[in-house]
């Protein structure tokens, strides 16, 4: 069996100048197409939502649009938890909370349904890449505004040359790989 490091190295490729010049996009589609590698990544991400004995600690798993959905939904199933999508503005029906933030190459607003969590729900937040930390920070604010407790955030890939970890100082944060 390949190590997690080997799986990630083989499954994440760089796409230069996407979505704009100067940005190197981290493409995870090769990883997603590799059944055994994808399953290994889901289990590694789910570990952040378990105690030392392997028992689930969370009630809900949040996935941040869009690639966070792909990772968070199977993590929620692995943990026996509900899945909550945090979406771009205007994509959710019904009453929502919204939070705006700056990206490394623009601005955005994300939303969550106001009734997505029961008061006190324990939540694991999953995303694909931690860059500047703006998306995760906005998501954490939304989860807390709904009355839920954030147990932690875990990402597939952390870009160490950007200030995401600094921005989220004090938060429980883990990454499967840091570049």
C-alpha cells in the first residue's frame, strides 16, 4: 500500500496561470479518480473527527464550496455525521447567514442555512486548500453564528507561502500535506 504522502504527491498536480496569470492551481482531479488513494485521503481527513479510540466526535461535517464538498461528504459518511454545505452567495434556498472575505485573487461571499446546525452541534470543517485563510475564517464565523461548536478544521493541502495558518492562529487546524 502506498503511503499517504505518495498518494498525495501522485494525485495533486500544478496548473500554472489558472484561474489567472501568476496563480498556480492545485488540481486534485487525479487524486479523486484514484479510488484507493481517494479512500485513503477520506480516512485521513476523517481522523480529525475521531477520538484516540476511533469514536466519532462530531455531529456535522462542513464542506466549503466547491472542492470541499467532494472531500467533506464522504468524511461525513465515514464519521456517521451529517453533511452541511457552505456555498457561494445566492446558491442556497431559504434563510441564510452570509460572510464576505478576501481571496488571494479576489473577493467572495459564502452562506450557510440558518438552520443547518442544532445549538451545540460539534462540527468538523473540511476544505481542499488553505491559502490566505479567508475562506476558512469566514466559514468558522458562519458555523459559530449558527450556535455550533467548531472542533477543528482540516484541509487536504496547505500552502505554507501564504498566511492562512497565521490568520487562523488559535484555531485547531490540520493539513494532510503542506507545500
